[in-house]
C-alpha cells in the first residue's frame, strides 16, 4: 500500500493494490502496517459508518470536539466522490486551508484525517457508497459543522453539479462564525492529543 501526506497536516491518502481475476477483484482499503508507518500510531476503532448518496449530495463539513475528537479513515465502496479535508484547528499554521482527494471504487483509495480536522464530501454519481472507520463513537453533543458553501473557504465543489444539503449543513455557521462562537478545536490541544496517541504506541 502506498501513502502520501496531504497539504493539510495530519491528513493522508492511502492507495492499496488491487488484485483482479475472472471472479472479480480483491483489495484491502485499510492496512494497519501502512497506517502506522504514516501516522505513527494504530487506528483505534470506535465505530464504523456507511452512507449511500445521490449525485450532488454534500455531507459535511463536520468535526468533533478534541480531545477526544473523531479521526476518520474513509474510502468509497461504490461510485465516486470528492473528499475534502479542512483545517479548522485554531492556531494551526494552515488554519482555513483545505485539500481534496477523489475517492472511487476503481482504486479503493482512502483518506485519513486526524482528530480536530473538518471533513466533507460530494457524491459524483448516484448510489455512491462511503465507508468510514471512526476512532470514537458518535457523540451528538460534541459534533459540529461549518457551512460547506462558505465563500471564504471556497471549497472545490464541481460547478456542473447542483449541491444537495441537509438542513443541518445548510444552516451551519461559516468558519469565521464558528470561530467567534468558540466551536473550533485548538491546534495545541490536537497536537498534544496526537503526541499522546503516538507515545502510547
């Protein structure tokens, strides 16, 4: 499995080998050895999620209170999507910056985002299925979002696709508003938490 660092610190893309034959295809979208080599600690698994989305559906941008936050390892099991990582950690040298990765069921590549980073995606075709491995269970009181259409972020949603948003995401605050409301995680707290995870391994 190959991996690369994204431009947002503490986010990675992983690309596994695929083994096609006359029966179909086999691949391993998550591999612990490669993950530990990249991130420096094991992936804790608190919950696995699965979503199916229509073309144009945007989910996010979501993040959780850190610590403990909720790290995510995500891949596309069917269809294709544009996955986006946003640095929402106040004090980070890349605060407000983002990176995007196309995930699809042809390559089964995956994106990992550490605790405290914002995550969103748009389905590029109907019946797109996304699988998430999450480090912590869902905690409604600690879950937050920012407006995925925030013009200040200028996220790269495809211009030829009409976005479909939930009411929750449509009414989420902008990044600036979330900062003013004290909703965003602190970069120093996140880094201290990452160090704690690495030292435990």
